[in-house]
C-alpha cells in the first residue's frame, strides 16, 4: 500500500470508516446482527474454499513433479540424457 496514490489511500480509509460505522449501526438492530453473522459465515466458508483450492493446486504440482521423477527412473539412465546430448541436472 506504500506505492499507492494519496487519493487512493484516502478513499480506502473513507470506505473502511464507512463500513465500520455502518456495521456498528447495523449491529445494534437484531436483524443487523443476524445479517453480520451471516456475512461472516459466508466469508469464512469462501476463504476456506479458496485455501483448499490453493492446497489442492500445490499438491497437484507436487504430484506432477513426483510423477516426472518416477517416469525418469522407470525409463532408466537414458531418460536423464537430454535430446541435445547434455545430461539433465
């Protein structure tokens, strides 16, 4: 956030303050408190799904790396020799 424009920082701070004031006023009403709890629940579920997507993507990449290593060993030492005659590191 340090490289952002001053106007953008001011707008961000203003929007954040507006959200905090609105949530404070909404929380005083019973329906507002329920709405805030529901919004937090939806946000938590969404963040959990995003985290699992990242974990799944990393495991998929790791499985691909392991598969390449296993295939290289299955083909023998000639699989470690590059097309141009160089040995892969």
